[in-house]
């Protein structure tokens, strides 16, 4: 299995990459060998695959690198606004799956039914970096500071379609997907009627029914991301 490392500065003329901090720990933990293939991404859509020529204390030397732009990325932009969950593990699990399925940006939402209103952004960003390397994407998801619906509404203009997980919505059709998409999923208790009506006032909103069963918030996010990631 080819492993993936993160390095913020990749260029076509460089054959030796130095690592430090957590990424150096990751490099050492992999116990890579001479001749193995490695992938390195800068988290901004640019990555390379190459053979390892030599390993030093804090660097690796590569040969014959092959470069890629937007490797592992979707052909459209999908962002996720998800209400903050009380259970940290479930929130982190949802974020990791959003990364694996190609989301570009993640907005932790503060809603009326949220039982928790703060979140450890540094921990989420560390989780997202690990998930990006695990699934060999080339772009690191952006994680916003927590926002409420009215604050997020100011950013609706940046999207062509807003998908609201709603039991009273319609069945998803891939023709609904546009170039810039935003998924909205509420907390354990769901969005309030007032919040739903506020979101639906925007003409870009598509209410999507995810089936007859009541889903956990993290399951709803995964289903919505899966639907929009199918090209």
C-alpha cells in the first residue's frame, strides 16, 4: 500500500523533502524502505508520487516524481454545514467521512437544539489532515469557526445549490447537483421549524428526503455526501 505524507511546499525541481513535528513522527512510524513508492501532497491540490531513493534522519530523497493536480478531488465543490454534536467522537467521525468523500469546507453549526456550542478546532484540523493522507486526497478541507444559521446564510451567495436534509423533502436526483453545493444537517433534535423555514426561504434550497428511517446526524451527512460525490 502506498502511503501519503503532507508537505506544504512541493515543487517540480525538488527531490529531497524535510519533515518536522508530527509529520516527522508519522514518517518514522511508517518505517518506509528504499524503493517503495510514496505520495506527498501539499494540501492545496498539488501532489506527487515517487520512488524513495534514500531515507535520512528527517528527510527522504525521491526519484522520478510524477506530479498531479487535484488528485482524488471531486469535479464539483461540496461543502458541509453540520450542527455541533454533543458526542465528540461522532462529530469527528462525520468530519473524517466528509474528508474521504471529497468535501472542500466544513462549517460547525450552532443551532437552537445543539447541546454543545463549542468545539476544539485544532483537534478537528489534525483529524482532517490524517484523513486526507489516509484517503490520498490532494486538498485539505477547510474548517470554519462555529457559526449560526444566520451567519452562514451570508455565505449562501457562494453556492449554487443548498441541500437541506429534511424528512419532508424530495428524493435526490443527481441533476440537482451543481458546481458549488452546500449540505446542511441539523443536530440530534433536528433543526427547529423556524430554522428550516429560514433556510427554505432561499430559492437555492433543495430539501432532500433521506428515507423513511430516522438517521443520526453523522449518518445523514455521510448519505448526503455520498449522493453528491457520485459523478
